[in-house]
């Protein structure tokens, strides 16, 4: 099968992303958390005290998207927000006890999807894939800067 290399990269990345999210969504059906929120909650749990802006930068999301997800996670009792004592204009995010209790299940879901994606992929191929995808991301981020 021949592919037009100029078109196939985005198609493959998009397909992988969609399929992975479908699986994660299915595994989250017993929890009141959306697919995008699992990554945010996991990240905040492991980086207590980060700002919404830092979370947005980490996930390459706009601030409004992160704000919407933070509000929902706060409403569900998974996050709390407090003013940064060093910068009163900034709010810090913290995982609650409820989130920390749920964390092992969420981590298992994330680990399972990652293991599924790298099944039959050698350590060398994994390292090359990460390196290549990081380069692709840097290339595409140039567009964000105008």
C-alpha cells in the first residue's frame, strides 16, 4: 500500500489519538471524569501547587479549556484552588483526598493505554518514536508563535 507521505502523518496521529481516547473513555465509564480530565487530574496530583497556566502549557491547551476542566474537577471534589502567597494574581491547584484515593485507578488506566500502544514496539523504536514526535511537536509549535 502506497501513501502520500505529506498527508499520512496527521492522519495516523489523529487516528491513534482518537482510538486511545475511545479506550480511555470506555475505561472511565464508572467514574464521573471526562477523558481530557484524567490527564489533567493525574498531572495536578503529581505536581501539586501548579498554576492553571502551567497546566495549560504542559498540555498545549488554551487557558479557557483548562479553566473549564478545573471548574468541573473542583465541583466534583477532586481539586481545590488557592491563591499563590508569592503572587496574589495566580491560583495554585491541588489534588484533594478524593483525587488521591482515585489516583491508583486512574494511573492504571493511563498505564494500560500506554502499554497497549507500545505492544510489539522495541525499546529502541520507542525511543526513536518519542524523539521523532518531540521534533514534530516543536515544528508545529512554531505556528503558535506566528
